[in-house]
């Protein structure tokens, strides 16, 4: 569990990390180097990838990991992602995404992180996030060092 207490703000007990796939942890369907290695130390957390799997690669890319994959519909992906976060207990979730279908998920999660990355990010999603970073590495830095979250969110 990751405990985060924002001075004069909210307290979080993060038990689940939920990642969008393409544009967030993968580019053109291929996992960004270092993703698995950086998450290995968080075996006490639920780690999930939720995606419409545009390139059809997610299962192969994640087959030898402990990351749970959920494939959502292309038609109602926003609602699928929202409901998935709710099913985990929204407040216990730190969610990461960049696309329009990530907006509701980031808004619902205890902490929503928008990753701009190589594919850019939806402005609506950016506005729904608690924090915005430029890369997956910077997003993973927030998990490794929650003081960065505190510094970014304190009043």
C-alpha cells in the first residue's frame, strides 16, 4: 500500500495501480522499456492494464508478468474504464492515462495522472487529472516517491 497525505487535503491509501495501455505504457502496441522492472517492487499492489487493445498486442506483451489485463469495448470504453475503477474502490486507485476514453477513469480514481507522452493527450483528460506528467518514467517516479505528489497537490 502507498500512503499519501496531502497537507490540508486528502489522505490516500493506494492499493491498486490502473494503467491505460497505448499512449500510456506502450507506443504503437509495444511496452515502453523499463515498465515491468520498475513495477516489480510493488507486488503488494494490484496492478492492472485496461485497454481497447487497438494494436492487438497487449496479451502477448504482458503474458509473463503479474499484471492483470482487461480488454474493454471500443464503443463504450470510457464507461468500461470508469466502472473498472469503481469496482476496485475508487479512492484506493491511482490511475494513469492519456486518451479521451481515460477521462472518466482519471476523474473517478483517488489519484488520476495524465501522461502526455509521445502520443500527446486529450485536453479533456488532462483537465480531469489530479496531476500531469510528460512521460511514463515521470509517472512511475510519482509511485516511487509519493512526496512528489504531495509537493504537486498541497494547497
